[in-house]
C-alpha cells in the first residue's frame, strides 16, 4: 500500500485521517506522505521513496532520525519498564541536567507535551500573581489549550476571539492579543490593565508564523514592562530551547523569564514538556503549593532517557556552529537564486531554523507573514517533495536543518530549488 491508500484507509477511522491537523496537507494540497522509517537526515516513505527531511518531526529531531545512542538509551529504558507512575532516579538526574544547563531554572517540572507545559505555566502565573488576564502575541502558537487559541483581529483592548470552535468565550475574554514585535501595544494594554495581568507569554524567536526574529529591544522591553507591573514573563521555548545553544534562548541573550516552557528537543523525539523557573515561583506547584498539576505519564522513563541522551549529546558535541553554517548556506543559496531569477522570495534563517517567505519584504509579525503568497509556497513544497526533499507542509512554519544534515544535502536542496522550482 502506498501513501494514498493508507490515507484513504486512515480517513475512515481517524478524523481527517490524521492525528494532528497540519499533517493532512490542507495548507499545500495533495496526498500526505506516509513515513516508514528514518535515519539521520533521511526518511523512507510508504511510496518507496527516500526524502531528505527538513521538518524533523516539527523540531524535536535536532540530532536527526534514530541516532544510535538515543535509540540505545530508549531501548534500555524500555526494557527496564515502560512506566511506573512513581519516582525514578533518572527523573532527578534529568532535572539536574536541565537546571545545570539553564541556570535561570532552579526547578523544573516534567509533563508530556508542549501544550501541557504552557497550560501549566499559565496556571502557575495566575496562581502566583492572583491575577487572571494574560497577554499573548498574534501568530505565536502555544499549543491547543482553550485560552491560547486566540486569533488576531481582536482589538487590543478587548478580549480575543478564539480561532477554534468549542472554546468558551469565558476562556478567551481573559486574553489580550498584541502584534508580535510591538512593545508599544503591550505597554498600552498594561497602562490600562497592568494590575490585572498575570503574565505576558511570548515565543522569544517566533516559529509559528514562519521564522520571525524579535526586533532589538522587544524582549528587553517585555521584561521591563512585566516587572514594572508585577506580571510574570513566560518564554515559551518549546521550539527555541536547546535549538541555538545547549541552553535556552533567554539564557543566551541574558534575559531571564520568570517561567520558561520547554518541549520538542528535550524529549529527543519522545513525548515530553517541561516548565521551569526560580524556586520561589515553582514552589507554588502542588504538592509544595496550591497550583495543581499532575500526570500519569509525567516524567515517563523512556521519554526521560531519550531527552537525557539528547541533551548530553548536544552539550558534549555542540553541533550548533555546524547547524548555523549549514542553515546560512541554505538561506544564502535561496536568497541568491531568488535574486538571480527575480523571484518574490526571501529566506529567514537563524541557526538551523529557516523559512522561505514568499514575499520580498521583511517579516516582523503575523500581518506581514499572512501577506506571503501561500499558493507559491504550495508550489515550492510540492516541487521540493518531488525532488526528494520534505519541508513543513504549511507556509507558516519553520523548517529545520539538523546536526545530521551535510553540506551535500544543502547543495542538493539548492540545486533542486534553483533548477526545478522556478521553471515550473
Ligand atoms: C512554541 C510552541 N509552544 C507550544 C507548542 C505545543 O507543543 P506540543 O505540540 O508538544 O503540544 C508548540 C508546538 O508546535 C510550539 O511551537
């Protein structure tokens, strides 16, 4: 059976045939690819093809697919027991490792996904401050909990409107939405509601409207504005954490968030999430404090083994310079080709993260990102796929160069991009 046949079969028993909507290829059209196996930068598909993977499971696979040491650690952990629902020495060691790599985290609590981490972080912020409102940014994604599924279009001083059916307005009324990179908008909200705001939550480098970097002063300004009004600053580093250095982005730039959320990389491909911060804040979590959070599979030994080995390898091998060089080679290549062929494209890149935006102008927020030509993105996606390269099947995502990619992978990608895409 090929991908098309599997998709037909799956659609009968899984809503839309997928367990996460973007996998349905609605953003690019066509039949979703069914993956069979992966090693390093390559995946094998149910269609009998091999693809160079630049999606990397949406970010966790910074060391590539099925890295031997991680598979060994997982196999050993699984053989020792899949779950206990009780404490293990490994959880303590893993928390120690995270706290040692991220000094602003004096304590860390493990959960099972990024969504769960952010949900807990927001509850914690509300519990600590005794306030209800939060500020988020248009185009930042923080998982699928009710109050964070808030779209743009809402006035800054009114509650946001949910982007999903089934979300109670009561949940989103507590959420203000500001444009990313717009410090003045946040300051305006805080001027009026500063004593009601529990937290400002932000992806320090945005990765869910394509790759959008913070403008100078934006994150510093958020730090100062939140401190001034007694609100907490939450850095959602589910994508950023351990991406550009073996620590958080916040730590790298010297801005200390009150609460940081992690996911993706820290599970090395297994389901995990984490919330971390200073002891005085983390102590509000049960059983030390009154903010409840729990999980049958939290700190699962197999996930912890995968995450621990991944972080150890990142710490010991530090493949970050390599990923930056390869990422830059790729982005420079796309930009050069776009220039030569007068294509309305520019590629944003930071370390191993990159997004080809189908628009020449720089992207500072969701409004800019939405102005990109999504039809051209879909055309790019399918031509790259046919040429043997898997990129995220949505125009509003970050693609990833992992430590397992080679210069030859990048050059082959660029050749396909230059030779095939513009001529079709
Ligand atoms: C910044 C950010 N936060 C939270 C999440 C939610 O994580 P998960 O999909 O593990 O629930 C994501 C997922 O892409 C994310 O990018």
